[in-house]
C-alpha cells in the first residue's frame, strides 16, 4: 500500500510489523501483521507535535478495515487542515 505513496517511508523493524513515517515526521502508521482475528487491532495511526514531539492523538482500526478507507486516511493525513490536532475525530469523518 505504501509503495504508491511517495511521501511515506516504509520500514519493517520486526517480522510482525511494518511502520510507515510521513515525510513531515509528524504522522506515523504501524501495521501489525500478527493480528489474528478480524477484531484485533491491526492499524495504529498517530500524529505527533513534531518529529520528536508528544503524541497529539492516535487511532486504531482492525484488520477488517477496507484498504480503500486506510488509503483515504493516509491521503488525507498527507495534507491535514490546521485544526486536525484539535479535533482528531474529524480525520476519519473527513477522510471518507
């Protein structure tokens, strides 16, 4: 999925997860390859106050989340509005 998104750098530090970091270094996504059930948390998406700042918000979604929805969220996070951190629930509503 991240191969098509040039602004995301992907790496796999362990066999069970893939981490992608946005070029701004303020948004990170982790995918857990070991999610055993469709109800397990597979995706964790988080925004930070800067490259080394505190986490402003995070969200988790299951392995059953449709790939087009994940892709829409990543594209939305590529250019978030200035109010994203104040209203993190808007990220998901606005992404679809």
